[in-house]
């Protein structure tokens, strides 16, 4: 019941967001009945359906070719929807400012063409200005229209003399002054053409910003992860193990979008670092062995002096964890299912992901770490950072995790912080250090913004060196 309600809320939210995006990009910028409006309206219905299909096709057992067809447009549209919406929200701040600037420009231009001066601030505010004094002579009454330079008083004397013959001159009266034309402030409602212009400018800028962001983020994922290096001092590490290098890779997410070429890029990048050990920290795949087994085969080419190790992530339990554990073993990786091995100078342990609890295969720290010599340094592979408190209780010196993707799509990092003690990087919890990788792939949209993919070489340092 709870999941159904959450689903309805999510669908309602998606519907409202799509309605808003349609209105700003289509309804406000196109003419009713035009081809562009019809095309935009069709897209507003088709794109969300593709997104729903991309998210559910794998879960309902759709053919893999159909998952691939739906994945690219469906997942990419989710990323586009996010950044188009964010860009439009920024545009909501710009829109009224731009409308006001254009309204003032049009008012000034209209005043210049009609010869009517623009209103002063006092007139705009309604403060009465001083009325002209009708008793004072106006400038035009003091200047004659001829070139003889005769003054107005002389003309009045001559006029009086000519009227002395008996006709009494009547005083000349000025015609009643007509009230000055009132200049009204621009109407509050923008002119239709002005509103359309602003909608197209804001919409075009939002589309350019949103799509450019998604394009750059997709390029980063398809290009492959970069290599980061950090040094982690361990108090119990012997001098002989000083400088031991572990290549940490998580969240590869082989699936309908990221396939064999993606795996090959990651393997080549890891091998180029010449690590002593490779730690694959969960979420290797998004699909079954039958569909993705061949895409994972390049993992067999991993090279490290002390081998390559693997622990499950939550996505393995959506994809047939038992089959994948057998398959990675066939490829030469060593699965650590709540198990531990002794490496030169330290213990390497691994626990199953907490998602395995639904299958009775959850993490068992007692089995992995319970009977070890606590005088030796311990490095733990655990997919999710949230188990750090169990690691602290069992005397782990360093925990290697993934799962968060570093947020993957900004501002997703703020949401990831709500559910994880550490989103990315190295932090200390008591005597235990936790390192969280951003991951080498991407889930859902093959896009990363603000959280670039990486493979991290963790170099262990002995305090005795």
C-alpha cells in the first residue's frame, strides 16, 4: 500500500513537471494549431512513456533488445527533464525583468515618435506639479512676429490711437486653453508580441543550457573514468606493506547502455595503473548473465600482483546474484561472500550487500571478521557506506565502498547526503577510515553532472616507514 501511494505521488509529480515543461517550451512559444505545437505535444506524451518503459522493462523481463531500444531515449530524457526544468526555473526570475525592460523601451520609443515627452517621476507617482501662472505674460506675447523689432507696448499704443475715432477697442482675449493630453503609463499586461518574444528567448536559452549540460555529462560517462590517487596511512600496517596499491572500482553498471566497450575501457584504465590488487566494490551489472555475460568478459584481462576481488552490490540482487558470483569467478575474480583472505601485511575482507538480506544472503561481519587477529590491519570491501558503524565495531582500519555515485546528477548529491554517511572521498569514523568511490559507470541516464566517474588508486602507507 505504501509503495502504491509513493508510486502515485511520483507519477503525479512527473505529470506536473511535464505539463510545466510543455507550457513553457511549447504552449508559450508556438501558435495554436501549428506543426511545432502538435509535434511538441506528441513529444510531451511519448517521452515520459519511453522513460517509464526504460525503468521497468528490465524488471518485467522484456527482451534485451527492447531494453536497449528504450534505454537510450528513455533514460536520456530523464536527465534532460531535470536540467530543462532547472533552467526554466531560473528563467522564471529573468522573465519579468525582461518584460519590464522591453515595456519601458517600447514606451520610450512610442513617446519619441509622437513627440510627447515621457512622464517624469513626479507625474508617475501622482504628485501634482505647479500649474502655470496665467497672469504672467508668455514668451510668445513678448516677441513680435515681424523683423522691425517693435515691442508689444508700442503696438498697443498704435492700436489705441487708431481706435480713437470712435470705435472702442475691445480687449483681445486668448482662446481657452485645451487641457494637455495625458500620457498614460504602459498597460500592465504585456503586448502579445512582446510576451511571445520573451517566451521564446527564455525558452531557447533554457533549452540550450539544459541540453548542453546533459550533452557534456554524457560525454564524460562515455569517455570513461579518470584515475584518482590517494594515500591512506594505517597504524597497523607493517613496513613491508608500505606503498601497497589497491585499484578501487565500483558501480560499473554494465547494462543496456554501457556494454562491452565500457568494460574494456575500465579494464584498460585499471591495468595502466599497475596495481597490486583490484577491488571491485559492487554494482557491476544491471541485467542477467544471459544478457550481459559477454559484456563482462573483458574483466578476465584484469592484471594485479595479488589478484582481483569482488563483492556484491544491491543491483546484483536485482540481476541474479548467485549466477553473477559464479560468472565473475569464471572470469578470474575472487568473490568475497562474507569472507576474508590474508594479503601481504593486512587482512582483506568482504561482505555481501545489505540488499541480499531479502534472499537470506545479507552481510555477516562476524563471519568475515570475527575470528581474525586484531593486531593486523584490516581492509573491508562493502558496497554501501551505511555499514561503516559495523566496520568500526569489528576493528576495521579501512572500508572501501561505492553505491552513492557521488550523487551522479547535481543536485542529487544533496539527496545522497541524506541517506549516506559519506557521499564521496575519505572520512574517518573513530579508528576506521571510510573511502567512498564515485563509481566508474552510471545508473539510469548515462550522464554525470558534478560527480565525474573515477577509478581510485588507494596507496596504503605504514606509520613505521
